[in-house]
C-alpha cells in the first residue's frame, strides 16, 4: 500500500510540478491603457496634436507600447515596443476621423485598449499660436557688434494672423526681469539707445496674435571695443597737375591745370561707423555693410561737416564750419572735409603724383587696392582691407564715395586759381570723389568728378576728414 501511494505522489509531481509553462504564477497583466488624449469621440482637434495615454502595471513592471493609428476603424501598427506614452503624429489632415489603440506589454503579458477615435478641425476654424521668433540680427553670440546696432528678427503665424511683438533687452541674462523696452510693436526691428563698449547684451522677443503668445529664445551679443579715431597722414605740400591725364574721362575733368597746395593731414581711412556713432550718437548706415570698422554712409554733406565740428570741439580744437551758413574757415585748426584739390593730390600720392597712376596707388591692379563692382559683393567693406597708396592712405579709390568741401562747377578747372583752390563761391551741388563699391573701374579714377545735392544721402557715399598743417 505504501509503495502504491509513493508511486501516486511521484506521478502527480511529474504531471504538475514539471510543467513547461514559464509564466510566473505571480505576474499580473498590465492595466488597460486609459485617459486617451485626444479623448474618445472628440472633435475639432488641432492637426498638430500628439497622442498620449496612461497605463500602469500592478506589479510595477516597466511597460512598452504598440501604437495602432490610422483612418481605418481597424488601425494599422505604426510604432512598436516604444517606452513613451506619447506618440508624435506630425501634421494630420483637416476634417478627418482617426482611430487608434494601444497595446501595453510588460514583456510577458499584454493588455489592449479599446479602439478610440476623434475628428480633426476644419481648416481655419481654430486659432494657433504664433511661431517662435527666429533669425536674430545680430546673430546669437555675435562678437564685436557696433554700439549703435539695431536688433531685428523674423516671425510668422500658421494662420496668417497679424503679429505684434514685445521686446526685452538688457544686460541681465534673463532680460524679462523688468527690461521690457517695447510693447505691442508691429515691426520686427528695434533700435536701442547707444550701447556701452565691451558689454554682453541679452534680448528676447515675445510674439502675439492677440490671443496667444509665443516666447522666443534668449539671444545675446557682445559690443565691440572702444574705437580710436585712426591716424592722420601727413601730406607734404607741393605742386601737381590736376585733371584727366589720360584724356579718358568727362569734359569736367579738363583742362589739366597746375595746382599748388600747402601741407595738410588727411584721414588714413574713411570715417567709420564706429567713429561716427561715438561722436554723433547714432549710426545711419544699414544694409550695405554694417560694423564699427565699416565706412559710414547714408550721410549728407551737412552731416559730414557737423561731424567735423563735433569732433573738433570734442578734441579742444576750433571748429572750421559756421553751421548757420555752412561756410568754412580754412585758417583754424579743426577738422574739415578736404577740398577737391587736396583730395586729388592725396589720392595721387602727394609728392609721388608723377607716378601718374590711373587709380589711387595703381594703374593695372585695381582689385588689390579698391573695393569696387567686380569684387565688392554689392556692399561696403571694412576700411583698410585693401592695399594703401604711396602715402599709406586706404580706400581713396572705391569702397564709398567721399564728400569734398567744394561746390561743384563743370567748368571750374578753366578758372581755378593755382594756389590752394577751394572751389566756386556758391552752387547747388557739392563734390564727391573716389568712386565706390558699386561702380566700375572707370568711375574709381583719381581724376573722376561727381556731385550730389548736399542734403542728399546715399548708401555708397561717406567721407574722410582733414586738418590743416598750421
């Protein structure tokens, strides 16, 4: 009998104790996925929505999910074995019913949700927030930015709504801490007051369509070093033949005539945007080369002589110009614009004028000495980045045209005095010389003469300064 019972026990053990079923008798299946977003049966859902859901496991097991999604009531598998309980759909179609379900797995057991559905919005029926502001100027983390810079950005709205912007700007790395400088403005640019040198500035834009707001990133830039006024080059006085030596220009460049000049100092470089802003408080240049070391442009003749007077006062010199009638006192020690004769003499190399160069410093290799149409990329360039002429003066051919002090007359050369000519007593136009970055080589000749109304400003006209040698 005992043997019979032992055999029975062993038989039962072999039948049940050695089962090949590997499922843990204590593991429970995941809970049913729930809390669908968008909710089941919902409508007017934004086409950029994502799917989210909730699920838990009674054993605390890590779960993975298979996502089924589509326009069929029996949706296809679109993602398998993902750990996240969110699925990015991209952009859906308008006015479309979508179906979806989730199968949760703990690696051993699976639990399926019901099939949920929702319908997307009609096109144009729902307002969407503006896009995040982008494309900052100055670019993020820019260095050596002009202290007179303006800031700009781009913005867009998915519904085509008109946007307004709040501008936050300052030296705090979180610029919204009380540094709202402009509220509800329509434009995508802003001009702060003149900045400090060598300072990090932070800024942020918040775009609004009247209902929603979108906050942009915090951008930053660092302003440039304080600008020095550049060297003045001594030009020893002497006599030269002024006018078109090659008989290739306009009749106003003739006749070639003798001129004798006193010595003077002239700017080694064209007046830069940094120099101009430091004296006048703002930089008028934009769009055609911007930075402290670029030549200033968009300046009238009046702006140029006002700068000369302001710089003279700043340095304790006697201003040359009477700003009530714009006359120039050539006997004082302040800054002024060069006369046309002084400009051409310096451009030709002063006492080296007998080199008889067509352009300032060269006849055959203008591209090495000047920014002009073929090499400029249709903008100005930093001063002093091409070769200088014989006197170590830069950019007298090309880069920007330069205002001269004289009134213009087409036949002045026929009656010009020999000694220190200063141009006609009156006129309607002031002279400009040197050609610019937008011009061909013939316009950059040292003999070429052109003129503009003194109240006009252009994106290719600047100036350089001069002081008499007293």
